[in-house]
C-alpha cells in the first residue's frame, strides 16, 4: 500500500492518503514517537510490545484532518485529548463527514508520559535528557583526558617511586578531603606545589590519576588495584576503596583467600572480611587448604584488632580435625601433637598472643610451613 507511510518531525506525525473510497480500509505503517511505535487507521494506538504493556503511554494530543476535493480544502480539528493508550480501542475520533479522494491526517503530541507499572506519577519522555547527558559526559571525559595526558595548565608535580607526574590541584582536591587539606594549609605541598607519593610507582600513580580524572581503563584498574586500594585508604577516596573491595571479592579463590583476609584487616574492608570468612568456613575451604597452619594463623599474628582476632579464632576452633570432632573439643595433648602452632595461638588470651606477633613476620606466615 503506497500511501501507508507516516512521516514524523519533532512531535508531529502526518499520514497522507491519496485515494480513500467510501468502503476502503486503511492502516498505516508503524511510526515512532517518544519510546513507542504507533499505528494509524483513524484509531491511534501504540504497537503491542513489552514496553507498551509495561509502560503504556499517557498521551496529550490533537488531531487534524484535511480533505482535498477539487480546489477546495476542508479542515477538521479535534479538541485536546489526554488519555492512556494501550490498545486500538482506547481512542476513536469520529468525524461526521465522508472522505473521498485525497486527505491528510495530522497527529500532534503535546506531551507523552510513561505510565509506571506499579503506579506513581507519570513521567514525560520529553525533553529527553538522557542523550544530552551522555554526550556531555563523553565530552567532559575527553577534556579531562587531555588535561591529564597533555598536562594542560597543570599546577602540581607528583613525585613517585620511579618518576614524576603532572596533575591539577583542583581535580585532586575535589576528589579527596586529604588532598584538599594539603593545599588549604601552609606546608611544603602548598609552597612548592609538589606532593610526595613515593609509596607508589609511576604506573600505579598514573592509574590513580586516571581514576580521579574519570579516564581509567579496566585493565589498568585490575593490574594496580592493590596499590589503588592503599592510596584510596590513605587519601580517603571512599568510592575507589569500595570499587577495589568489590573487585578483590569478585576473584576470591583457594590460592588468595588468606592474603585477601589480611588485606581486609589492613584496610578495614568488612565485606571482604565477611566474604573470606564465608569462603573459608561456611564453604569448608579451610578444611581442605593444602598449606601449613602457620599460613592459616597469619591473620591472627598480623592483625591488631581484638574483635577481628576473636571472631577468626572462634571460627578456627570450629574446624574439624581428622577425627571429625571440632578443634575445640580435642584435649590439649592431642592438639599439641597434631597442631602445636595452632594450639599455642588459639588458646592464648588475645593480649598474650599479641606478644608473639613481633617475631612472626609476614614472610613466615605467608610462606610454606
């Protein structure tokens, strides 16, 4: 059907019908306005779809029909209609005339709102700010990337362990209260416009800056997340710290769970600590670790947190030995025979256990027994 196409511009849809006899039936091709596809055949309704079912349109619109008969042209204009349009039966506009020959139907939407599936206030799809926000965000990221890569008007020098980087005080200050404090008070950083970050490599520090400027790549984040976690903790960048914790929790496995537990204690990462406890004890991984008990005890030796140690100690005491009974039910002689190191640290009071930490280095605890 050659005249079934509906043309649209802005909020106006126009359907031109070249020949319409007294017994003819016409239906348009679908056309899109807002987030819905529509049909016209004097009725107007959205195309049946998931989106029109879950978010039916609340439309406010007027219709105009113009008829061309010879040299004369007649207009029929509807009042303003506003209603929810779900199916072809929700709106019909009867026009008391007989259309023969060529005529044009205009539908002008004054507003289109989505009807929430669970009730609530309908929200207009216009103006569509999503695209504008996306374009603006992409433009801002490009500008920030150039500022960092080309050091445009950079006013800060960062000294890392193996080189220097240039950055902007305003960006760092807006991202971290610690950085803001460095440049707000008299000190070496304010006077010399330098900051010493020699606990980070140039590459890991560049990843930190890329995060603060919004241009970090996933691969760089993954490769430097432990260094980024340390920096986020030191400079109180909470959103980065949360992102690092989520990442460390995502790849928790048999080989890194004890190191992750130590990181959780070191940086006070409660979700990661809970995840490590769940992995070790609720899923039984601690029962099958092919490592020495020095490694399993490492968090107790290294931590300086009474509540953490008490919780970890309690979970370890519940581990069943070869007899099947929990560790806490064995006699001291059995424990000393099977697990002398474990017995010594688990049954000592926390204050006494703390005395042993000084002679128990990280290399001992995380090495093989």
